[in-house]
């Protein structure tokens, strides 16, 4: 959750402002292809070095809502498993399939960059 370092390695979420604390709203700058998008999700859960979970919506709840979580599970002394999970619901979800695909690609790109960064720091 070292948000200040994101711009150094993260090609998808370039910047996060705010304090990761349940109940707080943070700002996340995401890059979808050549577009920049600002999200303002509410933090749902924080477990340092284990989990960050947030939720957000487009305009009003029920139209296009999303919940995202980042989870780190230890595998052994020198390895962890990084898991991202996202769930979307709402009336407009069926109409946003192309944006959801681009978003998925962005998170996959982020995963690859995080893997490279963590392997360099060994």
C-alpha cells in the first residue's frame, strides 16, 4: 500500500491519494489505454501487508458499482500470492463490456509490473 511509489512502477494505477482507512474515500488515477480516469472509491477494509478493499460507483449506487480487493497471502518465507478480485453489478454493467475488458487488461499489466518489481528487490 505504498501509494507514493505507484507512479514509479504501476502502469495502470499511477497515483492514489488519501489514507487507506475503512470509511475513508480515496482518489485513484487509472490509465485505461490512452485515457486517464479518476475514481473516488470508499475504503472498506485494510489489513496492513494483507488486504486492501474498496468500492465505488458511477454517479449513484445501483447504476454501475464495483468492489475491488487486493490480497496478499504468504506461501512460505520468501513467497507470497498476490490476488486481485473485482465484482461489478448494476443496471449498466451489461453495456460496459469493452471498458471492463480494458480494465482487466490494466490490472493484469499491473500484476506483471508488481511481479517484476518484487523480483528485483529480492
